[in-house]
C-alpha cells in the first residue's frame, strides 16, 4: 500500500490546483446598444475570463517582476505562500492554520531566487487583471464603445474575489471582516491578491475612480462567499480524517505535514499525483459504507482526478468536482456531514446578504448616474450530489436577494441568465460561446441608441445631453427619428422634464391652478407647486402652454436644488457679470447659482438672455449639467 502521505497529497492537490470559481453571467454584441463610452467590469474569475484561450496569454503578458518575466510556477508559488503565511486562524471552524505549514517550502523558493528576489518582487503585480478577449465584459466593452487601450474600459474582476474583497477596494473606511479568510481566498487564487495588496489597492482609489468615470458597470460577486469557506472546511476535515487513518495503519503524520505534501505537489506541478487519484478508493477503508456507496465515492474520485495533465491548465477536472469527491469520502464516515456543509453555506449566505447591499450602495454613492447591471449566478450543478444540491439552493436564494434590491431610479438592473443554454469549461467558468450568450443577454436589457436624424449638426455636448435625457427617460424626442432640438419648450414641458429627472415623485394633492387641461403634465405641475419649484404665473394660473424662458428654467432648477439639496441653503452667491441680469430680479440669485455651478455660461461673456425662449436642446443640457454636479 502506498504512503498515506502521498494519498493525502493526491486529494488535496486536486482541490488546491484550481482557482476559485465565480458564478456569473455572459453577453454578446448588439448593433443598436446605447453607446455608454465608459465601462467597468467587476466580479471574480468567471468574469475575468478564467479558462478562456486568452487567459494564460494574459497572465504571461502581465505577470512580470520589474522588467523581467519570470517562471509562472515560481511566481505563483511565492505569491500563494505569502498570502497564506498571514492566515493565522480562519474564521470558519475547522480550517487549519496555514502559516507554519508552508514556511519550509516558502523558504526553499526564496533560497532558489537568492539575490534576484529583491529586484523582481512587486506586490502590486497582483492588484489588478487585464482584458481577456472573448469574455462577456470584453464583448460588452466593444458594443458600448469602451476600450482598455483608451482608458475607457476597466476590466477589474479578480480571481477568488468575494464581497469582502470588493467592498474593501471600493470603500477606504472598510478594512474587511476577516484578514485570515481574505488571505486564504487569495492563496487559493494563486496569489492574485493578498490582504496587504487590498489595502494598497484601497488607498490607490483605483476602483472608485473607475466607477466615478464610468457610465456602465457590470458586477457578479458572491459565489466565492460560499465556495471559499466550504472548500477550506472540507479540506481541513479531510486532512483530519486521513491523519486518523494513517495512524490506524501505523503511519504517524501531522496535519501540517499533510498540507505541506499537497503544497509541494502544487508547486512542482506533480502530475503523477493526479494519475494516482483514481486508485485512491482502493487504498482507503470507507467504513461501513455499502458497495453502492463505495462505488459512488470511487466514481466521484475518478471524475475529480480526470486527465489533468497540468495543475495550471483547464481540463476535465474541476474544483467543484474535487470538492464533491472529498465530501463523498468524508460522508462515508459521517452521514450527517452534508448537513454540516449545508449549515455552513447558509451562514455564509447571511454574511453575503450583509455585504452585497453595502457594495451596491457604495457604487451609487460614487456615481449616482451610473447604470449597474448584475447578472444572476449560474453553475452546472449536475454530478455534484449533495454539494450540487446545496449550492443550487443557496445560489437560488442569492439570485432572489439580488433582484429585491432598490432599483436606484431604474439604474440597478438585475439580469436572469438562460442557465439551460450555458456551458462551462470546468462546471463553473463559462466557455467562449457562453460568454457570448451572457453578453447578448445583458445588452438586450440595456437601452437602444436613439437614431435622431436632426442632431448631427449639434455640438458634442448637446448630443451627450440629449442621449442622457433619452436614456434617463426625461424625454423620448418628438418622434422615433427626431428630437427637434431647436423647438421651443413650454412651461409644462420643462416642469415635466424636471419631474421625470427626479424619478416622478407623487404629489400629495392636486395643484390649485385652474388652467391644467392636460393629464400628461398635471402630476408634474402639482409636485413642482407643492415643493416650491414653481409658484405659477399668478395665484391660480400656471400657464402650461406658455414658452419657458431661460430665466424660468434656471429658476426652476435653483428652487429644486434649494428644496432637495441639504447643502444648498448654506451656499452664498454674489451677482454675475451679465449686463441683462439685475441682482434684484427674481432670477438674479438663480442665474448666479447656475453660473457658479457650471450649469450656464450665458449666450456670451456679458449676456445671459433671460427672456429668450429655452429650446429643447438647451433645456436638457441645463438638466444634464445639473445632474452631473
């Protein structure tokens, strides 16, 4: 019988050899999708493109120390060990302490590098990933007119990211719930980040700055919130079981030695241990299990071993299959073990439900005008037995939770992916066609680019403001093909635009004006009157069909700001340099406020033209500039 230490290495290497999954969504291209221009992608390995043809090329291209590229195995091993060295104690009960486990191997690798280490080691190499062609994020970027090369596409998904890590890089005041679990997650992702890296990344403001400058964000995060603790717990429990069985066979080994053997196999890409995985069932006693149960365990282990070839490449074996196999073995000794794992998964879901809303809230704090698309979690649950059932239940609850979040004025868009049509590289990471399908699904949920034929001669600022107004539902144009930018706006139209921009708040009562003859603006005027945005043209008249002047729209905006901006009343404004705006006019303070805040520059350096009619293009530009404050 082969050494029990080798057997342990076989099983643990299977589980440790794969980066953690993230269960996400994918998309394709659309000719008429809105041209957002700037886009940030957030998530984990499935979003980043793990398993796609461009993944290894991207890693080789960007994984450099200083000016020299280094051997990937050595780089990943050292990053892995450094991230785990700080994991003194995991929060999840039963997860072993890792620091001492890898000390010997780490020192061995450091000795191999010798004097070269100081010139090559840079922790910041692990602070971000780059675009992988073929991911749904890459396809969406092309469709919406964003480019990494031009700095308008930010592919910031990270392998093994959980809600804790993402919240850390978004909020400089949040230092995480568990440094230890962060480091364990990082180690299992081959050192893409560590707790120290996250603090450095947090201080750099890289993620908030990207979101602040983006019109579109997609995000899939949370799968690893469940997966990391389950993986750590099952591995730790298996080690204990194997150590017990080794002792029963007269071989004394410690948990640290067992883990070190597995780490050595990973570091050396020892493919022999994979070839021996299928033989494992013949070398371990499965207790009082029936023949059928033993056969099931053998089949699970065979599936986990598979024809791997190399631990750093994608193959038939998957991390989840390995975990299912390990779980099956432990369950032979403890029939209640699946219940223990299910209970752990539910506890982890509670933590996820705490962090996820904080992330969404933080994103909209950074950029209130961003569109945030969140695709559902999906996975190939077949063949995982009890583990698959547990994950399917928990992910289903998480998907429902995502859909129930506030819609943030329609800017938060949850997407349900067509699970039955998706295929995976290793049961957890989408393949190329599935990424395309995810992209297509997301793009179909985004607004269509308007094809107005009468805006081509306008300035870029007018075009941007018109696109924003249509996208935000402020106006749809005067027809499917025309916006009528030079058409004069009525008072009813202006107030309705502002009401829609405010997300159509309901008034508590009807307005007292007697000349509101159309239903389409009655609610907007009642709301504006109730909140002091307008006082009408007299005590009982609003004059809805009267042309709105430039002075009036600026006054409407000023009063709106005074009512709904908590800091507005503390601001003091002087006069303006406009010859046609007297300080005593009802629009004097509003015009001065608008100039100070960049909402208007007048029609020249000395004229504002307060009585000039406000055109549709001017109206939406005033609103767009205000919304961007």
